[in-house]
């Protein structure tokens, strides 16, 4: 009877040890799996030219300056790149209006009323914009920005270069196909838009 009781105690002790070890192994395996899943979710694979390229996801706070500058560049490129074609102008302006508030719509309406776009079309005038720099202050919200660019107006007989400086604020909104950066330009205004030089085109 003593041997049986001793054997039972040994078996019970061994069973408890096995259960504890199994529990520890299971907890460790769950922890490691959760860690692995988290790390895998931070990886993004982009398919480019038939090749899978690995990228890494990051916190949006780390990317705010980059995304904000690109949002401002995209808006100005759409709003100021104009060809002498009504459909092209409407397409660009429509995309630009998704990126800004009513202050931009009012500027567009004023230009339209004064016949600016009609003059571009009738005069076969191209207008392009190149970005010098964009500064964004992310210390305070909404984020204040200032855009510096060079505007080029190409007429049949001449090319005019103009200095363009604008400023405004960026407010965070939901991302969408029309607004992939998730920012909205507010209180947009033009600080400077003056002629730098005009050159006669060679015929």
C-alpha cells in the first residue's frame, strides 16, 4: 500500500510538472506567434514591373511632413498646370478642388468670371508650375504651409516666368481616392505672383 501511495504521488507530481511545462510552452508559442504576426503586418509588398518589393508600414505621425508637402505640391500642380483645352482645365481643377476648401473655389470662380480660362483657350496659352520648395510647420495644428514655385506661361509669341508664393493651413480629413493624403487646404491665399522675365519665342 505504501508503494502504491508513493507511486500515485510520483505520478501526480509528474503530471503537474508536465501540465505546467505544457502551459508555459503554449503561452510562449502564442506570444511568439503574436509577435510574428505584428512584424508581418508591418511589411508591405509592392508589385512593380513584375517584381515584389518589400516596404515597411510606419506610424502616420512619422510621415506627416512628407505627406503634407506632397499634398501641397499635388494641389498646386493641378491648379496651375493648364492647357488650352476646356476639358483638360476642368479635369485638373476638379481634382484640385477635392484637396482644398471653399477659399480655392472662390479663387477659381473669380478667375472664371474674369475670363481667365477662356483667354487661355482662345490664345493657345499653356501654363505650367515647377516647385521650388514647400515648408510645413507640424508643431501646431492645423499645419501652416508655404509654397514657393515658378510659374511659366507659354504664349505663341513669348514665354513669361512668374514667381509664385502661396500659404495656407492643412487640416486632417479622411483618406479617399480623390484625397489620398487625407489633408484639406484651408485659408489659401497668394502672397506673391509677379513677373520675373519675358522672352520672345523664336519663330
